[in-house]
C-alpha cells in the first residue's frame, strides 16, 4: 500500500537536520508524497527548499494558520496572496477550518 501524507510540518527547524533520513524512512514505509502546509511567512523558504530538493516527494502548500495570526495579519495575508500570484502550489493550507 502507498500513502500520501496530506499534512506534515517537516520543514520544522527541529526536524531539518535529520530530514534525509526521515524522508528515506517515509519512502521505505510507503509514504510517496508529503504535502507541507504553510503556517506563516517564516516557513516559506524552508518549505520551498524541501520541495526543490525532493520534487517528487515534498509539495508546498500556501496558507496562514489561525494560531499564527498576529497584529501583522494583513501583511501575512499579502505575502500569501503574492506567492499565490507567483506560482502554483499543491493546495491551500493552513486555513484554520478546524
């Protein structure tokens, strides 16, 4: 059986040092694709770097998690809109419906 992880924050700074081993382990356990939700602008560079390094396995999503909405939410939303205008993403997320 093959799997798609539709929600993984593998760009987290605590995971990145071991990301090669983590992704090898995921593949060996049947996880073919991993979708990475954006939480705010601070994660975009790491998320896109993983997508570039692992183009057949890691897929960036663009969004803003409600827990990360601060006083600068309009600026964050403008960043999201800007990225959505620049390129396609696998999906929109985080969006906070949960």
